[in-house]
């Protein structure tokens, strides 16, 4: 199989995730977009392993790690969103602009 | 075109479409469900590439846990059930431009770097992964466990309801739109007792 | 004694100051201080004379030694080029002679003025200025360098101005004072030019040094003497002499100076100040001997003056004016004499000082009695004022050069020396001098007749003057009569005579003995007699006014009456036309249009430049730069601030863009 297929698929997922990250209003949707990007990364990792044919299965192992970290990140991220929601009664990330000049 | 390629293409198309729907859907819950489809498509890609364990782990972790977590998050933050308006401050043009630029750049890179590469597909049984994972990658594996534990604790700490925090403001049932449509101004923010600063703590002690 | 000779000028100077300070409170109004100081100065001069004349006589009799010369000086200030201004005294025979003359006549005038100016409200000031004048004149004669002489010269001019214009309430008097001052000032231009020229040629102001250099035939730096340059300087001096000693053509101030009190005229305009010019030539006689051109100038000017003034004296109505023109004429004699002989010139100066002062004081006495200066208002005064008449007669006879009075010997001396010198100038002076003698007799005879003969034509009752006035008259009559005897041209007597007393160099004295030519003396006496006869014939009948023969000479009378139109020359042509109408307006135009415009223009340009610098350079330029800096900082801050939007997605987008760019850069780097 040509290597470009999974790689382009991963690129597509990543780009879509970028679009969603930048354009969505709901904080949880932003998290979902981040998840898409992470998925794209794992696809990339596994594809590169498949291309390289590594005996240590480095690509797969890394993909597992990325998944784990992604899960942890989601957990923490949601906790933060919950806290913000509790204090601001809003999950619109445009409202979280206290760092504005 | 061999069978793996066809399957690859199919899952790719499905996954891509699902991803697009995630980011463009008006209904947040629909977005979450489309995310499930997209992630399942990713798992399919893993299967095609021969990473069996990774595929099932993907399904377990992401589809099973992460998406459920996201749904719970949506529920706890009173996500609107129906369609909502979109439009954040940045508009649509800039994100689109950036995304397209990223896509174009990546594609260019891929094609120039791996244009002629061919993958020799081979099936890797989970046993083989297990052997590598617990032997060569033992240390990182343990560390990862710690990381997850810490993240869990951190999440619990962050999300814990503290003393003095008032109840969530009840949205007016007659005007569900107004509740999340208009961002609250500072005057209606619930008063929150600030944490005693370290200086104050010392003084009072 | 010569070491304290500086006291002689110092005493009158001190008395002038004391009189100004304390005079009013004194019983006689300060006059006593003046008289005391002048008397002391006279006594000191006599003592000095004994020393100096004695030393000179010792030299002439023994035939060895030198003429007495004592100099002492104090440096006042350096003037660069290695030279300095000195205050120094020079005592020699000439100086002592002048001391005697000045102190004696001044003393007589001081005493005389007690009566003449009695009751005048500025009595004290008068005596102060008299002392000041005496001090200035004595300074002039005693100075050993030309700079100090110049100082004395100018001070004498100032005091003359003050004294002529003493009764300044009358405009004619103050006008006369200004005329005197300005006319002599014109002559002083020549004097200053001469002093500077001499300094340039000889490198010093010191008279003794210059004389020595001329004697050696060198000038400054040992270069051979440039006679032309010397002549130029000396002729420039002659201009000063012409001004101060009232020679043609600058004599016009002297007759008008008779506006001052008569004692002033006696002192200043007979014996002392006007002789300063003659004195100067005598002082520089060794220089003049080396410059024949200058001597010729002296001779010609002197000759013209003596004849011209003599003619003018004939037609004067004012007795003082007659005497004034007579003085001018006699000064002409002196100046001409110095072209040929040192002793002849200064001897006449000496004798003339006494008898002319006598005549003036006598005239003062007459005026005091007749209450008028005009000859018409006089007459028949011989019976009423015997003392005045007698002394006046003595003075007149001396003036007329009647032997054996003083004037005869001195005037005769001049004629002899002129004849001996020969040449054009010598003959000129001889002829003119002889004729002038006749004229002198003629006009003085006129005065005598009109004043003393006949009966009194004026108002009131004239009477003899008080003792304070007649005393000096008598005192002056003695030397007027006898002083001629001190220089008798007897060979055996000469080493003891006036010529020996006043010699400046033994060698000169030995080579220029006083001569006596009976022929010339006879001619002179004959002419004098002729003049007397003419006067007797013409004025015996006491014709006055238009009957006066002198007025019946037709156009000659008019010319004489107009004083040869010389006054017109000075006032109209020079002063009015040239200076007032031409030069002065030109100067004003230059000042207003050219200079003022330039200055104003420069000022405006400066202001405009300042404005331009302020507006453009400072306000717009420099401040603009600063404002621009501030504005650009603010503007860039405002733009940069937008990146701090608080919008998380914007931050994420920016980061992504950066990563994309970096990736491309790395990729391109890797590929290439």
C-alpha cells in the first residue's frame, strides 16, 4: 500500500481539527477538535512505524502513550471547563478573556 | 488497487467526513457522536496497518472513555440540546485559512518526502506488542501510569466543589436563550470568597 | 637747586587746587595763596637762575665745559616698542629764562588783578585759573620730552579758554573763547603730527636724545639723518606755532581774545601763552638748524605776519586791539628771528614779555579810568593819570625800539642776524622788519596821542588807578626799560650776557656771537623817527573816527577794516560751506542711510533667522522628531496590543501559524 494514503488521512484529520479548534465557540467542542488532532498524530505514528518496520514497535508504543496522555489531558481539561463554568456560568471561550489588555 | 488500499480509502473517506461533521455540526451532541465515528475510522486505519492492539486500545480508550467523558462534560455544563448559533470572535475566514494552510503544507511535505514509499503490511499480534511494551518500554510505561494517576488527582482537585461557593445560578426557564446567549457581566458573577493568601494565613494563625 | 626745580611748576598747581577748595573762605578770596605761590616760584626761579646762568657764564668765560643741562625724569607708563611716557624736567638756560619771565609777569598780574577785578563775583575762580595757567605754562617750559610738552601746551590752551571767556555771560566773550580754542586747536593738529613724526624718525620723545641724534647726523637705529623727514616734522610744528603764537593765517583769534579781562591779556596774550610757539622753536633750535626748509618757512611766515598785523593795528579803535595786533606783529618778529639766530629770537621774546605786559596793564588802567576801551572815549589822561602815563610811555618807547630801551637791542639784533644770513629770506626779513618798525612807531604814536593828549572826550571823571594796579606798572617799567642792557653786543661783555645765560651749546654760542651793525641800527632808528614824525603830523590834531587818516585810505582801509577778509575765510568758507553744509550732511547721510540701515538690516536679519530657527528647526524639526518618536511608539503599542486579545483561539491560531512557518523553513532547509 502506498504510504501516502494513511499519511494524507492523518493530515486531513489534523487540518479539520485545526479548523475546529480555531472556529468553535463551545469549550468542549474545542476539546473534541483537539482529540481529532491527537488521533491524527497517532495515525501518523503508526504509519511511520509501518513504513520503518521497527522491531521495537516504537510507533505503536508511542501511539499508546499518546492515547494515554490524550486521555489524561481530556480529564484535566474537562475539570477546568467545569470549574470555569461554575464560576462564569458560561462555556463560551470568548468569555474567558481576562488576559485581554 | 489491493484490498488494503480499498479498505484504507473507504475508512479514510468515512473518517474524514465524520471529522468534518464534528467541526461543523450545529448540535454539540451530534458533534460528539460524529467524533465517535471518526475515531472508529481511525481504529480501522490502525487495523489496516496491522497494529491490532493499538486499534482496539483506540476503541477502548477514546471511543469508550474519552467520548463518554466529553458527553458527561457536555451534560454538566448545560450544553444546549438543540442547534445553537455558531460564530466565535474569530469568525470563519481565519480558521479556514489556517487549516487550509496547514493541510496544504502537510500534504506538500508528505508527498515530497514519502511520495514513493510503499508500506509492507504485516500483522503484529498483541503478544508481540506486549513483549516489547513490558520489556523495552517498561520504564516509560510505568511513568505513563504515574502521569495518568497524577492527572486524575489533579482533575479531581480542580473540579472539586469548595466551601463558600454558591450554587449554580439557575437559568430563567422562560428565557432559555438569554441564559447562554448573553454572556454574564461582572455584576452578576457569583461572589466567591477568595482563598486566604499565604500572608493572611500566617497572620491569622 | 636744580633738583628741586620741579617745585616751580608744582607750587602754582598746588595753589590752584587750594584756591578752588578753600579760596572762598579766605579774607582776600584766595588771591593771597596765588600771590604767595607765584612769589615763591619767582624767588626759586631767581635762585635757580643764579645757579644755571652762573654755570653757563663759567663755561663761556673759561671757554671749556658745556652749557648747563639738568634732566630728571620719572616713568609714567610704557607704550610699547620699548618706549614709555616719562614725566621729566629739563633745566637749562632757556628754561630758567622762561621761568623768570612767566613767574614775574604772572606775579605782577596777580597783584594787579586785586584792584582790577575787585568785587567780581568769580574772583576766587579767577585766581584759581590764573594759578592753573601759570602751572601749565611752567610745565610746558620745563618738560624734557615732547609728550609732556604737548600736555602743557594743551593745558595752557584750556586755561586760556577759561580766562578769555571769564565773563561768559556776554555771548561775544564766550564766542571769542571758543574761537581762540578752536583756532589754536587747528594749529595743534600740526603739533601732534610733528611730535609723532619725530617719534617715528628718532624713536623717542626725549628732546635731549633727539637733539643729540640730530647733532650726530643720525636718526633712530643709527641710520643717516633724513633731512626731508625732519623738515616735514618741523614744518608741522610750525603749524602749531602759527596757531598758538597767532601767526598768519591763524592769528584771527588773538584780537577777539581781548574780550577777556585785561590782566589776562597781559599775562597770556602778551608774555606767556603766545610765546609758547616761539619757545617751542627755540627749544628745538638744533633741529631747525639742520632743516633749512623749515627755517625758511619760519622766516616767511614771520615776515608776512609782522607786516600784516602792523597795518591792521593802525585802524583799530579799541586800545586793546591795537596792542593785540602789535603783539601779533612782534611775535612775527620773533618767529622770523628764529630762522636766523637763537639768541635774537629769545631775547626779543624776553624783552617783549616785559614791555608788552606793561602796556596791557597800562591799557587796563586806562580802561578802568575811562570806563571804555574805545580810543574815542579817551584823551587828556596824561594829566589825570601820571603814573599810568609815565609807565605806558616807557613801554611804548621800548616797543618802538627807541634806544637804549629794551626793544631797541632785541629788534636790532633780529635785523642784524637777518642781514647776516642773507639770501632771499634774510633780505625779506630785513626789509620787512625795518618797515615794520616804522609802522610800530606810527600806530603807537597814534595811541599815545589819542589816549593821553588833548582833553577827555568820554563820560565821567577819570582818575588814577589804585596802588594795587599802579604798583605792578612801575615794577614792570623797570625791566622794560633796562632789560635790554643784559645783552649788549659788546664783545667783552658777551660771556656774561644774556646770550651766555641762555645758550644751549657752548659751541653754538662761540660760533654765533652777538653782532652789532651801526648801519642797520641807524637805518632802523631813522625809520622809527620817520614814523614818529608821520604820526605826530597826522595825529597831532587828534583826528577821530572818519577823520582818522588811516581810515581815509580808500579801499585799503576797507581791506584793513575787514582784517583782510581772513575771518570771512575761516568762518564762511571753511566752517560754514565746507564743514557745515557739505561735510556734516554727508556724514549724517552716511550715518543714517548707510550705517544705520546696515545695522538695522543686520538686526532684522538676525531676528528673522532666529524666528526661522525657532519655528522650523526647533518647533517643527527637533520637536517634530520627538513627537514623532512618541507617536510611533504609541501607535506601535496600540497595534501590538491587539495581540493580547484574551482570546485563546487566537493564541492557538498564532502558535499554529508559527509552527507551520517553522516547519516549512526546516523542510526547505532540509531539502536544500
